[in-house]
């Protein structure tokens, strides 16, 4: 329970506890009244003619849940949307991963999923279609090495679970000058835009569907195969502070279990600025309570 | 020594069919995919589950189209009264094997081929019934990690002292030399997965003790369901639209 | 690591399907009924407390030894009983040498629970001086061949070894009553352990999601089965231990059914074990009765004693050969005697493979010579002798080395034994002579 995690990390004093509790209760009240959540071995009430999807299993004619989650209907399909599970890859998802191995003509990425992602050298295509030679293979380490953070797109998923990634455009590839954060995958919803460029701050924000988020200084999209010989430009203090602030905003939201969208993140960021809270204090109990109350108001506004 | 006084009260004041107090929490280890703390009276166990993730050691894969389940049971050296000498002894090895096989029976390993699920169990306080507490904690942690399971595996122990079957023995009652029956069941499917007994019991007495332990398991199952339901609801409404 | 995986025998899909479909029609692959056990043979070794059990193809040896140690602090009046298992790689390619693996530890603990926690062996009688000295009994179980169902076989081996074990008698004496005097077996008869009841283990295998139950699964069936359960019961109707370590869930009714099956068979198996042990004890006591007065210190069988005496008298190797041949003829003439001493021969052999029955094949004189000669050598219990004995037998089993050479070796030993000093010439001489003879 996230609440308990908070109690472990942050001691809330009495007033804070009361405020927090109230905010949570009202949030609960706001959320949809039909309670579709099930746990393992609960039976699902089904109508006939339903396709049984993920998280369900039929035992003796009765449909039972095999995971804890929420029952979702899409047309004739009934499945269970899990909450705290590992990332389930879907084709064309944008993901951020960390390199764990460089092997012959491919990189292996850790994606917080059941299987590691494989980024093949040949999938790092550019506009200039060029066949990769052995020279490129030897140069692999000069481009991307272990522990680098890489952004890519899910290419295809094999039957045995093997996951192939593609980094076919300039916006994908190695990510530099920033911070890499890990949140639960269920907090990141599928949307049209995952690459956000916050102009006012000069910051790139990439929200990967696998729960890995990248906050960094804005870098012009360029060919990642060309080795950059220029001197690495120094990032200004302001930009770095903004990066940290956004990073902490994401951490607070993840602790509280709220969905990550650009809107919510920016609101939290602005809130911290408005309240003149120091970057480190953002992880303190007061700010958590403030964010919870703010979220409540935001949802009321939206509803 | 008298373990059940003439009025029917045990050493800690419970009746013969009363269980110790249960406290269960989910999501306590932030780094793990799923985690839980399970307390039965003074026995406290923490479980952490990692997975399903890429298989680390290819040689451990015996069945190609199933996930590999690994389990490690260890007692912290401060868990018992006197400091324990070794962390991993033969008892820990046997319990790791037994708990692993119990959880394997309820995880749907066919759905996650070529992957590995690690279950780590650490006993923080030992006061009898640690293996039952471990199985219950592991179930909670696996459900928290979103790993598909056939049913929730729950476990409870019972014994026989002073001619009375007793539910949920603590350490003093366990080391009295009477029988100790540990039962693990899948409540919804009504099947027995784990059954261990030591010390001698005549057949009829065994049946009584076994039935008592099964009842205890059902009560624990109720409690675990409550905790999981509450947790799922909370996560869902926070996540919101 | 890779080697182990390569060595691990894997079941083919074909085989597993076959076993399962056969079981659905209540047929087992080796023709047994669902609840039938394979053939059980129990043999004993030369030492007290060593046994050898064969259950079908499964082959287990058990050894019991005792040592005087300080007792545990919380149990000052009780001795201790500990079980060690050795899963040798010769039994199964997937066993690794060194530290016991999971299954070895589990097997040890199942048997331990059955024996110790059910108080089958009386530990209070193992106390010598309360709080200071107690007997610590150690059971070593060696798995020689894994044909499935190791638990049952190992349990019976442990029980048989415990029942035939004798510990030295000791008295407490001395000035302040704190000295412990251990009496050697020649002075006082060693004592047996006090065993209250015999807990026997029965293993069940579950198939088809727990609907089909089988007793005494073989190696192939173990690879196919989805769950198992070991029940340890004694003949009095008590359940001593149960081990169902997870795996497939079964109904409660199936479990109770298994318990009843086990209880009903406990009496029969107990009877078999007790009979074998009694037969062995009887022979042992017969041997003692036949003991020759001049050789008071050793327990040797009747015919071989005569051989030894003759050996001592003649220093000539030829004569010895003649004598042994004489004895062979003598023995040949009395086949009944032969058969009665068959068991003795088998039991007096140390280090020989247990299946080796000296009278199984058509008897040839030379091999009998070998056996008699080696018996003759076992006067003192020096370990070197035993080693050479063992090597001699092993060589014979190899079948490659000619019998003459073996007898030659033993002949060498004789000279060593007699004179105490030996030269290379002595070693060479007898060999030549034997070759000339035959």
C-alpha cells in the first residue's frame, strides 16, 4: 500500500494526516462508483459470447480472475487490466531502456518487462539507408555502451516473448544530459505524444510506456550514428535545477499513485514554484499532502 | 508442563481453535515488483518477488515453455532468541524447496515462458509457524506483483498437546514435542498442496488435527482476500481516469 | 554447469504421454498394479550396523556408527541421532559431488523426522554421564543406484542398519564416578540400540491432476508425475511423519485414502524387516558359537578356520594350495553345508559388490580358492587387509585379470603376514610356482 510506504518514508504529523486522509477519501468518492476491481480467484460475472482475454481463466465452466486488477470490457472481449505488474509490450509503443549488454550486432536493453529488449544494429536506420558493415559493428561501442539510456520504439514481438526494438528516427537513440526515472508502468497511459518539449525551460521530457521516464536538457535530434567530436556543452545551472524539479515532481506523483501526464507534471512543477518549496523539500511530507489536495481539485475541475 | 489448563486456555490465553492476530501489508519493498509483510502473532515474515524477468541462468531452465520459479527462505540471525549460527542450513534448504514447489503449483507458469520469478523470504521474527507465514506472505507478494495465479495459496499449522488439538502453535507449544501439522491449501479449488507432519499421531487424531488446520487456512484466506481487495481498490481510485 | 545439464536425463514427450495414458487405464509400464511394490531385498554387511537394500533397481546402503560426545545444553540426558545422505554421482548423472543438493537434504530430513521426532530410537538410553557424555549415533545413507523412490529404500536401509547396530558397552567408574570405561567387544558383548517401533516410509505419486495415485514410483514415473507424498507409518497404526512438499494440489479424500493404504501395508513390511534382521542375528550368533578356542579374538566361519590353521603350520605355498584344494573338495562334497554358509560368505565379504554371489554361476575351483584364501586372511582387522581384499574382489569382478594373478596377490599377502619381513624374491616366487602348477 502506497499509503504505508509514505508512512515509512515520511512521518506525517497530525494535521497532515487528517488532510491527507480527507483528500484520499474524497478522491475515492469521485472515482467511478461501479467497483470492478477483482483479485485472484474471484469469479467474474460474464454474459455469454464473450472472448476471454488476459487475466482470466475458465475453471469448471466458471470464469475466474488470475490476477488482481480491474475488469474491462472492450466490445466482446473481457480482460483484466492489472495494476502493479511489469510492462506488457505492444507494437509501436515508445519505451526508454537501459543498456545491459553489447553483443554482436545488437544491444540488449532492460525495459522493466518480462523479457529484455533487443535493439539490432540494423534497426538503427537513418534517412540515409546504408548497409551496416563490419566497421559499424566494431564501432558499436563508440555509439552506445552499457548503462546508457536509450529511447526506442517497440518493433515486433516474437511468439516466444522475444522483444525487438527499433530506433529508426532521429528522435530515438541515446539520451544524454538528463535524469532517468522509474515509475510503475500502469501510471503511464497510452497517448499520442510521448515526446514533450517544454520550451520555456528548454527541457525534453520523454514518458516511456514501460514506466521509464527521461527528463533532460533539450538536444537537437541528430544522426546518432555520427560520432560527435565537439566539446560537450555545459548545461546551465537553471536548466539543471528545472530538470531536478520536474524529476522530483514525477517522484511525488509516483509515490502517491497518480497518473503521469504532462499536464499533471507541469501542474505539480508550478505548484512547487508557487509555494517556494526547495527542490529537496519537494520530497517531504508537506509537499506530498499539497500535491494530493491539488490533484483532488484538479479532478473536481475536470469532472 | 501444562499447555492447556483445565478451563481450556492456552499459555497465551487463546482457546484451542483461536488463531493469533494477523497483520498483513502489501507493497513494502519499493524496489521489488511485489512485496508483503505477514505477521501471525509474534512471527513476522517479509516476502519480495521479482519477476517475471529475463532468465539469468540458462542452465536452470528445465521445462522450456514454463517460467522458472526460484525461492529462497532464510531466517535472519536476530529472528530467534539466541543469535543463529548459520543463515543457510539444511532446514532452510528444505523449506526453500517446499515453499517453491507450493508456489509453483499455483502460479500459471505456462503463461510466461523463458522467464524467471524470484521469491525471497526473510523471517524477521520467529515464534512458531514460520513456514505458514512465509507461504502467506509469498502469496500476497505474488498477487501484488501481478503474476497470474490459479488461486491464493494459504497455509496454517495445528498441533496436538495434552490430548487437545490446538490451532496455530507458537514456538513454546511447537517445541513441546507434540505433533505439528502444517497444511497449505488452495481455498477456491479446495485442494491440499502442502502437508507436513512430524512426531507421532494415531490416524483418527490426525484427521481431527488436519481438519482444524484446514479451517484455520480458510480463515487466513479471508483475511488475505480483504487485504488484496482493499489494496487493489486503493490503487485504482488513485490512478483515476 | 553446462555439463550437468547435458548429463541430466530428460524425458521425451512420447514417453511421458505413454506413461500417462497407460495409467489412465490403471496399467503401469513395468506391469505392476497401482499399489504394488517392487521386489525388496535386505542384506547386511560384515560390520555391525551396515545394511544394503535393493528395491527394484534402487540400491541404497546404510551405515550406523556411534561416537561419544558432549550432549546438547538443552537436552543433557539424551543422546543424539543424526542422518547424513550421500547422493553419489554414480547413482544418477544429475547428482553432483560435494555439498548435498536440495533433494538430498529433503530425503535426509524426511527420514530424520520419521526416526527422531517420532521417538523410534530411544535417546535417553544413550546417555552415559548426564550432562557430560552421551552417545551420538550417526546414520550414513549412500545412494548407489537411483531407480526411483529413494526415500522408501533409504528408510528401510536406515532401519535395518539401526536394528543390527551394536554399540560398545561402557561403565561409569573410577574415583569420583566420572570416568567412563569403554569395554571392547571381546570383553563384553556390545549392546543393541533400543528401538521402540519401526517407522516405515511409503511414497505415493500423483498423476492426472491428483486423480491417479501410484505407490513406489520408478525413475520414469517420477519424471512424469505431477506431485508426490511420503507417509511414514508404523505397525501400531500411528502416523509418524507426512511430507507432501507442495506441487499439485489434491483433494482431502485422496490424502486420507493414501494414509489408509500406507497403514495397511506397514505391518507386512515391518514383518519382512524383522525377519531379515532376526535371520542375520541368528547367523551372527551361530558364528560366535563356532569360534575356535585358539583364535578367541576373531569371528571366523567354521571351514575357513581349518584353512588358517593349516596355513600357519606350513610355510610352503604349494602345500597351502593343496590344502585349499582339499578344502574345496571337502566343501564340494557337502553341498548343504555350502548353502548354509552361503549367507555367511556373502556377509563376511567386505567391500565386494553385494550382487556377487559366490555360488550363482557354475562354480569354478579357482574362484572358490580366491574366496577361501581371502577369508583366511581376515584374521586381524587391519584396514590395509581390507583394502587389498576389496581390490582383489574388484579385480575378480573385472573379470579381466586371471584368477592365478589374484591368488598370487593373496599368496603374497600370506607371506607378508607370516614372516613380517618380505623381500622382492618372496613376492615373485609364488607367482611362478602357481603358473607351473596350472
